[in-house]
């Protein structure tokens, strides 16, 4: 019997898929290393997504301060960047939204010199993972799949204002559509990675069914420190990791795969001697391969949740409505009620601002409608958003006794770029994360126009029937000198209340050898090193026009197939 050993670093969305799929071959032996613990039952409850951040499942990263540019109204001028430190990775912390992105995103990847990554190439791998349990969606067999490991369905419960959001979009001239279907532009109630009203993380979907395979070993709380690479042959032959205070080495018979995400995969490459020569040399790290693109090209979907409103009717999600015995019993017995809401995100829309080409189906702004605000609970949202006391108490606290809602706006294809750099050669020290938010003026203009659209949205019949309107009681601190709802005020609001949408990507760019910024080829093999791949969202040349969990799962499915074909 031939054993091919694949050590994985990272048990997140892509890593879980690969561990499952590769271990389907009983002749291959797979080791999965995850820095965090296994997920808990508390992570299963959809509405509690906010509560999982900054806890034991979170790396609890922060951006570097960006004075005068972004995150101004946050503690220390820094935005929190939560990332999953748990088996299942950020799929255990996320808001469970199942969004594939736009067809044009993948065609762009292909046209950038990555054969096999066009939309028609990747669509079968989306379908392969999916088990869509909404009959009216599953009937579209070209775009949806059934029987896969990953359960996808609409949440079983919704507030009236969520329905009003979709109806308002139709009033504004957009269609109610399936964003994962033939066209993306429009409004919809979300599709989610949930199963019987409970979170369906990649650990639950892909690993629980595979854990009993004799050829799959999973070690949690194993902090990978570096990839072991022969300095003469430039061949990866294993990894070094720490667990419970002890150091270990594991050797690979075939390949090492990094699936540590867009923030940790470049860190591990650089710690292993693969990265920009000047940076590694300055830290005393021997340079094995000079790869200038490692850690560069960092992208994130970001925007603002600063635009809030309120309703005269009791139709939103407030803490007292879901943290009570009745809601808990309803959820436990029927899998329904407010506890099944996706962290409060109840509506999605993709629209065209004046900067978009409306002749093609490739919108430039995503709107996530939140049936609550930073004042809808006892302080969890304030804490995870790291809002300063001044920002919160002057601007949002007055909404506490009201039924409030928020618009979370996202630039689908941000122009701004950031980077990841090592702070030191210590693998336990958090790297430098320069977000680059609003580095390019285009992004803030898109957010500004999106805010104008949302203000207009609340003036539709659908919102007015509930007495819903934009909150105009206070101006956000630091922006008081601007006229309310002027272009200047809206831009100032976004710079003060800045949000990550948790879609970090691009820091280990896929591209042809002729691209000086490329780190991996179209099969995700690291340039200049044998036996090493990176398989996660970091390889995206450009971030997709939507949420990144579904595309990351697709990446795992697709690369697994190419790896098997290469081994035949």
C-alpha cells in the first residue's frame, strides 16, 4: 500500500474540503493541523454570530491605525479583524451567507492568465459541494446542486422589515432574484449555510462525516510555525508545529498544503523563508525564494454600517425578543424564531451606483440589511465593532429603546489594497495588517452613493407602512461640521464607522509566471518550491463580488480534483 502524506496547516473552509476529499482515497494518508480547538454547540445558533468574536475561537486581529482615513471612530483608530481559530475556521464565526460572486469575477481570473478558472470552469465545483434544500432554488439544476456535503437554504424565520427591504428594492426598479443564479443584480432574502436552522460550518459539513476514516488524522490546538524546506533542492518536506508547549515536526511524503487564510498563509510563507527579500533579510530570516508578492495585494470587502434607521412598529430583532425562554423553546422545538436569524443579516442586494456599467450584470455595491443596530443588544455589537464610547453614546445609544435597523454597505470590487508583513520572526507574534481602507478615492465614492440609495430606499411605500425612517437624531462625532446627508457628511460617516465584511483575500496571488506579483500558479503551487501549495482565499487575484466562504469552498473542491489528476 502506498501512503501519500499531505499535512495541512489550517482546518478552515478550504482545508476542511481538501481533508475530506483527499481522504476519500484510502491509499492516501492525510494529517490536518488546526491552531484552534473544535467548534462548540454555542456556535451553532445563527443569531449569536456576533458573540463568537473576540473569544477563544478568534485570532482577534486588528488593523494598523489609519489616521484620518478609516476606522476613526473605533478604539485606537483600529478596526477589529476577526478570523476563525477553530476547526472550520472562519465558517464558525461568519454570518453564514452563501454567495458565490459574479460570473465576471471568475472570467477575470481566467483572463489574468489563470486557465481553468473561468465561470463555466468553476460552476461544477459550486454545485458539487451544495445540498440546496429550498425546492424552488434546487429546480435550477444549472446553477444549484443537491446531495453535496454543504447544506444551503433560506433561514426559516424572518422579520417583517426584512420582507419590506426586498419589496422596497422592487419599488426602486430592481428584481427579486437568486443572486447565485443566472444574474446577480437585484434584491433577495439570503441563502445560508445552515442545516435545520443551525450553523453548517465546513467542520460540520466536511469533517464530521470524514473523521472516522482511518487515513485522516486531525490535530487541534496545533500552531504551525513554519514549512520545512530543503535549502538546496527547494523541496517542501514537512512542517514544524507547537502543541501544548511542545515542539513537533511532521514529514510529508508528497505535499504540504497551507490553508491558513489570507492573513496567516502569507505569514507562514514568510516565516519559512518565502517572501520579499528585503523584508525577510531585515528580520534575519534566511531567504530561500525571493517572492515579492507574498503578503501584498491584500483585499477586503469593507464599507460602513453607520447608516441606521428605526421603525415605529415592533418588527426588528432586539435582544429582549430573542434572549428569552419563549424564543429558546421555539428554537429548540421547531428550529424557528429569532434565534435562527443570521446574526441579524436578513436581506441582500446588489445595485449599480452611478460609477457602474449598467449594461452588464456586474454591480459595484452590495447592501446587507441588518434588522438591528449597534444599540439593539446589551453591547456585543459595540464591542465587536470596537466603537469608541464617544461614537456609540453620542450617535447610537439613543436608538436603544427603538426598533432599529442598519444598512451594511460593501464595495464589491474595492480598488484599495493593503498588505501583510511580519512584525518579527516570532511565529506567535501577530503580523502587521495594513488594511489600506479608502486608499483609493473610488471606494469612498461608491459607499457614499450607496448611502444615498439606502436613504431613498426608506422613503418607499414598503418602509413607510411600518413608519420606518433614517435616524437623524445625532451626527457622528467628528463630522458635526458637515451638513447632514451631504456628500461630505456621508464620506466622513464612512471613515469614522468603518466595517470589515470579513472577506480578506489576495495576499498569495494566483497568476502566471510572468506576473511579478504572483505567488502561486493556476494549480496553486508556490513558485520556486516543490511540494507546496496554498489553497484558500489568499490565492484570489481579485476578490469576488460577494461573500467569500462559498468561493473558498469551491477552491478546495477544484484543487482537489487537479491534485488527483496530477497524481495518476
